[in-house]
C-alpha cells in the first residue's frame, strides 16, 4: 500500500475515533494529542481536515477545564503545551501563550516534587519539564528563566562525579535503573536539554558546558566493542547490567546516544564527538537491518521500526549521509509492509511485551498516530523530530 493511501485511511480513522470519544486525554505521546497533531499535519495535504482538527482541539480544551492532570512531557500538561506550541509555530493555531499562567504555577510545583526524589527522566520527570520551560522561554515567559535556573542548580547539586565523568542518580522503577544513559529516560536527553539551555543567555554557560562534558564522558564510558556485541553502547549503563547486544530503537540504545553526542559536539565545538556520532549512526545504518537481531517486534515510534526510520531520515540530512538515507528508505519500507487490516480498519502493530502479543494502540509512542506522523514526515517536514529530540 502506498504511503498516501495509508495516511488517508489512518487520518479518517483517527478523526472518527476522536470525534466519537466522550472525553479526550491531554497526553501528547501516549494519548489523544498525538491524534490532534496528525489531523493538523495531514490538513496540509487534505485541507478538509482543518475543520475536524479544530473541533478536536475544542474538545481537548474542554478536558483542560476538568482536573486532575498529570504534569509530564509524555502524559501531562507539559507535553500538551509543547504540542500546541508546535502547532502554533507551524501556523495551525493562534498564539495561546498568554493563557498559561495557571499551568506554569502547577508545573513549577510538580517540578520541585520531582526534584525532591531525583526523578531525572525525560518522559516522566524533571528533564521533560525542562523542555517545557525552554518552550515558555521562547514564548517570552518571564518566569521561565528562573525555572530553568532551578533545574540547572538541581543538576549541579545532585551530580555524582566518577573521575571526569558526571552522572545523576535516577528514581528507580521496575523499568528504569539507577544510572541510565538512554534517550527516553536517561543522560542522553539530559545532555540534549543542557545543550538547549545554552540558548538562554542569562544562564551560566560555563557551568552548563561543564555538565555536558562530564555527561558525555559518562556516555562514552559505557561504550561496547561493536565487533563483539554488534552495538556501540550499553542499554542503561554498565553499572546496572552486563554488556550485551542492545536494541535498535528511539527509546534505548545507540541511536539516541548518537544524537546526544552530536549535540554535545556542537556545543563544545568538539569534532571528535561529532565524528563518533556519525560513526555510530553509519555502523547502525549499514550493519543493523535484521529486525529480530535488533529486538524490533513492531512498527512503533518508541522501540519499533518507525522510530528507527525517523532517526535515520533526520540524521541523514544533518550529516548529509547517503548511508543513513539508504537505511531510512529500508526502515520506511519495513513499516509500510506491516500495516494490518483488522476488521473494517487498518492498523500498525504494537508488541505488548507483558502480554507477549500484538495489539493495536493510539498515540505517538506506541500507536497509529506516531506511525502516521512518521510517514507524513517522509513526505514533508513535520514537528515530530523536534518533539522527539531528534532535531
């Protein structure tokens, strides 16, 4: 099936689902805000979807009047506002930043609660809220600089030094280890946040650069032998698990770490880091194409083929790499071949590791909205790479 045909079907299904729902969730990456992004993005191809997207936005704003709310980048108000900011920057909706004071107050309080338990996490913790305050800074929010300064002071206070390396203890859960270098939950996203903090002139650049340098040295301390293990880095950290072949994915593994190394190389003007990032990505592009060997069981953004394809597409442009572009084509073709007909509908598979079976979900990280936004990005530039820290 052609990409345009898939997009037409998924946009129609998403519009029907969102219109029929009694209450919509404010979750950007795991809920209904991903569908909103899809409808607005798809309206640039089929303008009739603009009115439908406006209708869905109105329903989401009704939800905004009915607490309680989560706070996080993945599931809460931080991600919701960042998604609206992306829609505004792309010209889909009007400026809304003057109406965010109550959300600012709520997230400032939640951020301090996260800091008190060292919840250093992008998707669900303080690092994700850092990207909220960066968005608010660029919107002209006078409070944003102080909130970013709080995060910086917290990272300075809680850093653990191991020689020249810097790491941060993480709030441990069943899924997250104490020391974590991944993009979704660990120091790769922390490094990218710190690099973006350099955009704020009033923050101390020397202290930010010191943290970036120490964090990237810790990332490199978790290198593996690619000839032996078929990958370059540990999954969480070598302190928390023995060396083994790690998955190829957006969430964990080499690709997200390579993105962080590139950003750090740009911040420090360090050609070695930039070259290492390219080396890791081109190795993965050339030699890691077997789905089973790389633990790819579905098409999802989080740990499936779409996330891999999206990273290769965007990084191929940044590095001007034909090897990465060829890999992006390969993973795109893998995704389009895996669309399933389920009754009267079409869906992309998501592998539920708990139930050990294929299921079908909504949302960006695990569902159809994310795959559709990825395929849209193959046709035209979209906000998805920015929202997922790839660009």
